[in-house]
C-alpha cells in the first residue's frame, strides 16, 4: 500500500483533510494535487467533492484538470470519485441547467424525486445512514447491507446496468451508490465518514494494483 502514489484532486470544493486522514488511517499516504502536470506522477487519484456539479466542473476546468483526469482513467489507472466526485464521472448533470461532466461512465445526474412511489413527499436532500445492497461483485465490495453516510440532492443514473455495483433505497427510490468503469469507480456516500466499512472501501482502493 505504502508504495502507491495517491493524489487527492483539489479543485476548490473538497473536504480534503478527512479523505487524507482516512487514507493515512488505512496505511497509505496521499498528496493534495492542484497542478494538472503533476497528475501523471500518481498511480491512484481521488476526486472528492461536495456542492454543485456546475461549480465542480468549473473548478476542474479553471485549473486545467479535466484532460489529465480523463487520461488517467483511460489509461486504466485507479480513480475514485466520492459524492460530487462520483457524479462528475458521468456524462452530464441537470443540476442548475444541463452541464457536461467528465464522461468516464455513460449516464446522467438527476434530482432525487421529492415523492416516493406512493406519491408521498419526503425530505431532500437524502441525508444520513443508509444500507447499501450489492448487485454484483467487484474489488470494492464489503459485507452486504452495511450502512453508509449519504448527503446529496441529486443522484446518478447510469445507462448500463453493468456499471452499477451497489444501490440503496431512499423511501423506495433506488439510488445508485457505487458505480464502476474499468479501474474508475465512485461512491455516492462518503466512505471517509462511514465508519469501519467505509474505511475498508478506501483500503481496497489504495491497495489496488496499477
């Protein structure tokens, strides 16, 4: 683990310290990276984030980070998107208008419906602990039905079922919770705030071979 060079992308919207501390806790070490030329030095990169999709993509664009992140993923080097970071891996979002994403996974980001299947209203954002259920096996599975910590108002909708590793149910609405394409994967929840099970997902990422 310790030999992997892990970069955490800073584009102005990230809680970088929690992610960095979680990596240290599982035995890895990470640098905060803002320089696009530096990305190719890293075997593993993490794209964390909170806030609006449009602001996230603007932050990446302003720093010239979009192409280096796409290249990293296309070269099948490990990439991990967290929360907004995961959403930006998709092709587009409809948060505050239509905005293009990184396009690493086919699909879009849409608002969580504010009513359930019976037409009853519920609270948006989806905040708090929720069990995730695995649809298929991957390098990132931990035990089934582990609760993870979510904070989001928008959700991913992948075009292809095979990109979906795990989902959770929010008042009968299925939310894609872990998605994957090659060596790039994302979590809608915050593994760095999800206790032992979340830390295990981070450990699995930093242990991935290049």
